[in-house]
C-alpha cells in the first residue's frame, strides 16, 4: 500500500495522530472500543490501526424465510376471514398472504403493565391449517415469514408465565389467540462469519494485553481476550470516520507476523454472532477516501441495500453544519428515486450537496427536519422529475423493510407538518 498522491501532508498528520510514524503501510482502518471490558481502558480507547480487515465485509445469501406454527389457535378478524375464504389447496400462495402479525401477551388486568413486549412477524403467508391435536375445537396453523430482528443471528427469548398468546394485525386489530407458538423463540445462532482478521495491524496496549493472554486456560485470561471495537475508516487527509454497524466483536484468538512487515501483526478474532456489512460498502467508502463525492447521483446505480448503506456512510461523514436560513429553496433531482432509499440519498444531496445526508429512515428524516442538519424550516423543495417517485413509491407492502410501503403522499404529509413547501415538477 502506498500513500495516495497529493495526500502526503494528511499522511504525516495521521502518523502523528495515531502513532504510526514507523509503520511501512498507510493504515486504512482504526479500531476504537474496549478489550477485556476493563474500566482501566474504557469503551472509547484506541485499540489498533491496520491495513486491511478480512471478514467484516461479506455478501451473504438472502435471509431465508422462516416457518412458524400457531398451536391451539382460535382465529379472529382477518386471520379467520382468510381461513374461511381461501381453499386449503390455495394456502401457501399469494391469496394466503396475511402481512404483519404481532404475538403479544393478552391484555393485563387494570393497573398492571405487560411483562413482555411481544414479537413481530413480517410478510406472513398462511401455509396450512388442521385440527389441533392438543386443544379441542382449536386449529394449528402453519405460517412462514420473518421474525423482526435487527440481526438474523439474534436470539428470540420465550417469555415466562404467559399461558396464552394474543395475535394482532399490523394495525393492532385482533387476529385471535393461540396456546403456543413454535419456530419464533430460539437461541442465538452461530456466527455467520466465524472470524475476523486484522491484517497489517499495529496493536495498542489493551489489544497487546489480550494477545498476551492467548494460550492461557483461565477464565480471567479468556475475559482479557474479549474485544468489542467500532471500526473507523481513515481518509487520505488523516481524518477518521466511524463506519456505522461495522463492529469487531469476539475473542482474540491469535497474533502472528504480518506479510505487511515492519513489526506488524495479523490478529485473528473469533467472532460473536453478528451480520457483516455487504462488500459494496467498500466501494462507497472508497468514494470518500479523498473527500466527499464531487458529483450527485453516484449512488444511483446501487440497489436498495447499498443505497441504504450510502445514506449511512453519509450520516457518519456528516459534519456539524449551520442550518441555512429559513425560506431557502432546494432542488431535488428525482430521476433516480425509484425506492425510499433513493429518496433519502437524493434529499441528502439536495440539502447538503453530493454525498450529503438528510435522513436514512422515516424517524431520521423527521429528526433532520427539526434542524441541525443543514436546513431550517420553513423551506421550499423543488422536486424535479417527481413522476418517477409517483410511479414507484406507491401503496403496498415493502418486503425489504417488512412494513407498509412509504408513499409519496406519506412524504408530502411529513413535509407539510414541518412547514416545507414542495413543488412537484
């Protein structure tokens, strides 16, 4: 690895800042966090800089659909209606799509709070029904779909002392009850990527202490090898920016001399269960290596997941900016707004220029409208080529988000609530 042309001054500042003056490579990554969870270090300590990280960016196959059974179910509402109108032979097909289902604790008695917040299932399809073998006059219903979890490896803990489950639709309407649910509650899944390797690594004192404990068979040494570090990318000018959701978490397993030379190590970490980021994030970060993108719509060739990651990277690189005065007019290039992720990318660039940020989901979008992200309300937004969004941001179910689709009308309503005038062109 060589120093990029024109970045010698930044490289020198980086060497001074991170203590890497004698490293023969230009570190690309910085890890900040904690090792051993020892209060002597804290959770924001510099742990290492390194040239490459293997296992942090990996393309996984699509998440497989999951199968559930409502045991001893007494259906009601839309669930009962679906079972009445769809023949048994058509279950499992499009006509048997149910949408979102919440599994909750029945309403507690007055004055008592629920002991369990429940679990949500998304994109649910009814596969089959049959008389229940355990509850007379009830049915067992097979479903497939997805459990709402932040990470597909996450555990879903079965609640205690809940003798019966209430079933609710996405809008809270009753769908019936069931005595038990199978397929939802489960233990933590094993790691999808078993290990991460920090290549060309210059460990700092806490990580060196973890490496020193490798090979010792005591509980204390195992604890000393535990690491949780947020990953930052180092730009050519020496600045470091967090990569949102990029975390090295697990147990330090080994350290060996690195092919990058110069006394550097390749450190292996046996990973905790977690999902890696897609490989395409590396290309997005590469656009930032020498500063923000120089032109708009560089995100437009990406699919929905990488458009979302583009907005996340923009959020991490968003500097504190003074809001422009109220009444300012902004121009949104709508040619590529074919999904809600494209809207956030295009809006960020309309407000804050190429690579700019102004939200990555509905909550963040609303938060940006409250100020401190480059624009003061009221302002005027000229939405060019708005017909593209009109054709794509329509009512329906969003299978990527496992939620009702965000429509143009929904976005216009949010703008109106915050005194933003939108001129659709």
